[in-house]
């Protein structure tokens, strides 16, 4: 292969001892770019020793923003050493809202309490007495409590409340539904006052909480009901309660006897329908 010659036209080949970039530079003069001048119009170039940001600043004065003043009208600026939240507080005193009072104070503030408001207050009350006070205020304001409100009241600690007191108060309010009293049965059981739970279950034996009570304490509840039957043979609820207890224990023959006695003394249509349904169930099992 013939030796490679220099493309610069110097006549040298790759075998020449002085073949290098210097040889290329000497063969073809290097072209230089004109020096870059400052865009600020100061006349200096990039080769000037003092070329820097300072040179630009000296050529074009820097514009400064006026100091930010306080919006509170205190006259201080952001550069003031005491610029802080304390400065704002000293310039404009903090206004505090007076504490909101209950019931009547709500209406003065434009707040109209409803059943949800009072139900929440009853539920959040720390004890039964406080919850009962909210319950009565609710009725004084013309708002009728619902089942959830009453259940929240009876879910409180009832260790100092007897079943007789609770039932008399409940009935005096004009209530008769038994569903809210399930919470009262559970509360008495939690407080280990099963005898008080028996007294409520005597009047509402069809409740699920009452029937669970019958299954958990079969001997005690039967003994209690037999004592009631002995002392008060004409009690309107004792035969009905005994029939439910006996059906839970599988004693259908004796349960049927008490069901027929309960049907003769029943006055409420709902209870009559329940007794008749239980009698039909017993007949199908025979």
C-alpha cells in the first residue's frame, strides 16, 4: 500500500518523523474567532482580565425592589429585626370569639340543633345522668328522640339505676317500644346486675337480648319468673315470659300451657299475634 500523504498539501507522508498535529498546523494556518464583546456595551471583551458579573453590574446598574412593609400599618419593613408574628400581634390585637353556650345559645348564634345533634350529645355524655339531662333538653326544645337516641341513653353505665326506676321513667315519657331496652339489658349484664336485667326481660321477653339472657341463665330466670307467678298470679307478662323461657329450653308442652294463659290476658294486638304464631309453631312440631 502506498504511504499515506498529508491532506494539507505539505508533501509529507505518515512515515515522516515530524508527522504530527503541529505539522498540520504549520501547513494550514489556524483560523481564530474574533473576541466576544460584552452585550452591555461597556466595550470589554472576554479576554479582558476584569470580565465578570461585576463588570456587567458596573455597566448596568442593578434595580432594587423597595422593602416590603407590614400590611397591619405598623410601619415596619421586612428588614426590621423584630419582623415576626409578634409584630403583627402587637400591631393588630387578636380577636377571640366568646364561648358558645348550649341550647338557647345555639339559636342566638344561628345554629338550629336537630335530632342528630342531640343524639350525638347523648352518645358522648360521660354518664347516665348527663345523657338523661341532654335527653330531656331535647324534648324541651320540641325535638322527638328516636330509637337511636334512646338506645344511646340506655347504653350508659346503669350500675346505680334500678330496672324499676328506668322502666317507670321510660313509660312516663309515653314510650312502649322494647327495642331501645335491649341496650339497658346489656348494660345491666355488663354491670353484673343480672337480677335487674331479669326485671326488664319480664316485660319484653321477645327481645333478642332477653332471649340470650334466658339461654345464658336458664335456672336463674326460671326461678325468678316462678316467684313472680306465685306472688302475682295475674301479672300480665309472667305467663308470656315463662312460655318463651320454656320454649328456649325445649319444654314445649309446658310452654303451650303458659302461652294459652298469656293469650287470655293479652291486650296488645302485636302480642296476641306473636302468641298465636308460637302456638302454631308448637303444633307443627308435635
